[in-house]
């Protein structure tokens, strides 16, 4: 009897010209791009965690939604996050999530998750440049700017 095994596929198409990709120069440019791409209907309703994938020149290769949760939180599987990062040959990432409540202060869970991802990134030689928290009003908080990354 033959044993069947499912084929797993994660695809990435780097078809845009590098010269056309937006470049991240600071937390403000990352937050502006993140907010521009965020679903305005959901930003005040449920927490979503995304990653911005960057090349070596800090040009944005894409944004990937890692998880979508409830009003007060979302579960992030670090293994899935890094599967996407590795498959897309990404060298740096910016973590992003929203707080539907409007508060910009990172929770202890936010800080713990950031440390966990940063430690894994160091092991894989992937830079975690920032963790941006957005609120429905269009404001943001940057872990890097606050010196806690």
C-alpha cells in the first residue's frame, strides 16, 4: 500500500522591479505604509498582526497578515511567521499590529512576543527592525523609537 503525503506550498512572487518598491527610512514611513494598507473597516474592531518584509536595502517586498484575532488580542505562531520570511528570502522585517482600543502602549504580551521573535530572528540572521502598533485614529507607537527593541 502506498502512503500518501500532502504537498506543502508557500509561494512568493518577487515580480516587481526593485526600483519601484517603497523604501522604509524611519518608523514614520513604516507606519504610514502600514496604515495605508490596513483594512479601515477592521482596524477598530479586531486585532491583526502583520509583518512587513524587507530586502537588504530596506525596500518593501510585501506585507503578510500572520493572524487576525479578537477585540483584545491575536495569537501569533512564530513558526508560520518565519516560514513566510524564509520562503520569501527576506533579510529584515517590521512587526505590526493594531490596538482596536486606541491605546498605543504595548502590553507585556506585546513585549514578550517581540523578544521571542527578535531572538529567533537573530538565530536565523534576520533583522527585526521595529514593531509598530497602530490605532484606529492613525497614530502609531514604535518599539525602536522608544528603545525597547
